[in-house]
């Protein structure tokens, strides 16, 4: 894989830190509310993806348990 285009996947903690930093920047007037709103929307979308991924893993786990019972 081309190292110039490697994609890093954020963790929940990193996303929370970005939100926290953005909130501080708004309070200190270092960034706009418009930018902060965009960051918050992206964080919400990210949270939904994480939630769906976790639910998928749980369903797959339960399906494997059910397969073993039959």
C-alpha cells in the first residue's frame, strides 16, 4: 500500500478529543461556530458507524452461538 495514502481510523477517544478541542477553540474564538458544527456533525456520523459496527459484531457473535446449539 502506498504510504502517502494510508488511512488512519480514529478511535472513540481521539474523536472525543477533537470535539473537546473544537469546543475550546470556539470558546476562545479561535474557530467559528460553523466549523464546530461541521466537526460535530462528522463526529455524530462517526459515532453511528462505530455503533453499527459494534452491533454487527454482537449479531455475528450471537449467530455463532446459535449455530453451535443446533
